[in-house]
C-alpha cells in the first residue's frame, strides 16, 4: 500500500485551551482509503485535517502528504492539489455554477475546452444535469445542490486527496443520506483518498473504510468500523457506538468479545 498522509508525533496547541488540540499523533492513511474522523466537539477533528492542507502548522512533529513534509511545500501550491469541502460550502455567490467549479482549473491555466469538459463531467458525477445547472447561481440552488457543487469544485483539478469538514452537518436527514450514498459512489470509482470529519457516529460507520476516533487531542482508536464496533479500545470508544446504536451485542468490556 502507498501512504497518502502520515502524521509523525504531531502536536498542536491553541492559546486558552485546557489541552492540546492534537497530542503526539502518529498514524498513516493509505492511498484510496475513506477515513472518517470522529469525536466530540473540541476533540481535534478539524485541526487534524487543517494540518494536512496547512491551514494550521504543527507545533511539534511532521505531517507528510504523498511523502513530502507539508512544511516544506508552498501552502498555495499544496492546497491546489488537495480538495477541501466544508459545511458552509463557500460558493462564490456572484459566479455561476460553471465558474465556481472551474475556479482552480482556471488558476492552473487549463484551456477552455478542457475546463468545459471537466465541469460538465463533474456536474454529471454529482447528479446535477449540466444543461440545467451550469448557468445557475448559488442562490438558485437548494442546500443539497450547493453541497454537490462544492464537491464538484473540490474534485475539479483531480486532487489525489479530498478533505471534508462536516460537509453534510447542516442538511436535512433525507438530503444527507442521499449525499452520503453519492459520496460513497464517487469514492469507490475514484481510487482517491478521502478524509471526512464528522461528529455523527452512524455517518462515520456508514462511510469509513477506517474510522479515527479522537478525544482531547489524542487518538483513542484507529481501525476498520467493524473492529471498533466489536473491539472498542477503551470506555470512550465504547460509548460512541452505543450512542449511535452501532455496538454489536455481546461485548462485555472494552477490547473483549463475549
């Protein structure tokens, strides 16, 4: 397996916090995984992915993307190669859907034919008919449609790594479930590495090929969903699946199966 992202003894602190946002984190994410980062508010989830695209820099340790220490890479160059989708979506309101999706390809000076082909392909990929949607503005879209455009924009320059920071948190349950299914379909057909932050246990277990559980900046467990369900590493991990109704019956104590 090829490593997409590696954290080497990474710590990050913010003034006024009672504990580090991340505390000596060591782990690797292999290429092609869909890793869901799960935990309580303030547990370090968003900090984790923001260290990958250098929205934050670590106080200690190193973050490697495709084998390169991100601290040695120009942050603008780095971010152009990493897709990033957030809950607030962040579409440019004065630009059409076509121009929103084409933002990074235009910066990279793709020719117009290539851009137009890529926009139409991606709109189709996220189940938005290009003929119907490419010339609309964000204000003419529903929340779910805007989030689909946000995903298409993040995929536009063919990044190897996609970061999602609670992208479906503000959506209604039906739209959220539909977009989860779309995301799984896109990931399975892409061989890209997706890293998806969520506070929703059910969402993490549905989407993740692996789940990273963080609390107070520390890795509590990092494994396949079925292992976390049946062999929780500690009481904190045990409580998360129980809260979401995911724990397999028969577990007597953390780390053991009856």
